[in-house]
């Protein structure tokens, strides 16, 4: 399939710049895979589409303040470093700006000397390996100097940075939020559990793999950047038990989906484990574990749009997106949601 097969028109004003006043007041488009039927609800109505036999699987990763602004030790030019994943206690894989001027051997200064950095090398994906030195633990450096790494299409920093975290986030390590989960409140989760739906946690630290642009026309030639995942034995047992009793596995977000599809065997059984996944899901993929998907509206030509197209069908998804544009849904990270069942 070609990259242009996943393009669509989006008026710029529909890119949400702020979250909804209340998380669960976002709009919810419910898309039925069997016939393409669409219903329009509010996100808090998602409870009505879940059954007691189901499991709702969430990604409890937590976004770290991964965006650092500093300067070059030589010349003082401003630089920006976006941390993607740790390589060891002091070395990180990162994206940098301006990339052309930050070559191996370049020294960086952060916070008037609170921390220093050294560009050690260039990664295969075009990022950088940066080593840091500081008298303080690096976690404290980040808490003092780092900022939430918002996507570039969000033009202003939110008044409450916590709105770019899910209410259930607990394991630090992501460079971006699993945004489908931003719509849940603790009260809504309580209502879901009161309905008999079991809440199951897995982990996938969101990195470059989820958001790296596709730069090849033949999408089968695109390679995903690996991201770290964890599925506990408890989580695997709960998901497998739900499938055995006829319940659905409802994945909250594309990151949860990538995690589950990575650890599922050919029969859809979930195997516990940890590791790195570079799974790339696009039309033609046969889903093994996920039966329903909560997701946001994704960028044109993105791997995320390709994944939901694999799940519901490309034409079905593009028709739903055209409907969303016509009805003025809000798009991307702070935008509205879709439930595909």
C-alpha cells in the first residue's frame, strides 16, 4: 500500500489546542466495524458499550519532563534535547535541534551549569546519543529543568501540564502520552468497574516509534523504532480469562494495542514478558488479541492511522474521518475520541 492511501483533508482549526474542560466531556464517535455505522456520544457514555465479561486494558506509562532547553558550550547557541529512552544511567537516545549543528563531540550546558551534556553519536534513525553529567541525580535535573514534551502541532503549553498525563499514569518513561487514555476520569473508571468490567494494566513506554513520520511511499518499507513493554503474569491471566469466558479485550489506545499484539500467540493467548517491540500494524494485519479499540483521531499518513485502518478497514476509517471533519470533531492529542467495536 502507498503512503498517499492514508491521506485526508483536515482544516487546521480542528487541531485541538486545549483539552476539554473535563476529561470525559470529550465527544465520542462510536464506529461499528461490521457495517460502518456511526453513533455520536460523549466520552462518559462509553460505559454503555462495555459488558461485564470485558476487560479494559490500559497503558499506565507516565510521561517524563523529557524536553530540555540548553545551550552549546562553544558559542552559546540555544539547543533543544528531547529524551526518548535511557541507554544506561547517564546516556540517553534523544532528538535534538538544530540537528545539523549538534554533531558528535558537541558539549551542551543546561540550567546555567546544573547539568552538562555531550553528543556521543548519531543513531540509525537520525537521533543522537547524549551523555549527561551532574552533581544531582538525573531525575532531579529533569524535575527542575525539563518540560512536558508536547507534540509540535500544539502551539501553547497547557495551564495544567497534568492534563497531558492519564489519571492512572504511574510508571515513568514515556516521551509522549498515550492520548486515548486522557479522556478517562477516576469516577468514570469506577463506573466501568462497577459494571463488572475488569481494568487491566500493561506498559509500553511511548517513544519515537509511535510518532516517527513515514518517509517512504511503499509503507511496507517503513521500520518502527523499538519501544519498551511489560506485561505481568497477573495481566496476562486476566486477559486470557476474559477471552475464555467470551468477553472482549478492549484496548485503550494504539500503544496498548501494539503491546498486546506483540505478546499474543497465534491463538490470541497473552504471554507475560518484557522486552522491546517494533511491531508495525497496517492493513492486511490479522489481529490476534484486541477486539475493540479506544483511540483518538490521528494525523494523516501516520502509522497510527494505518493501525486503525487495519483494525476497521481503510475505507471505513477514512469515511469516519470525513464525517468527523464535517461534524467538527477535535483532532489529535487533546481532541475527541473514537470507540471502534
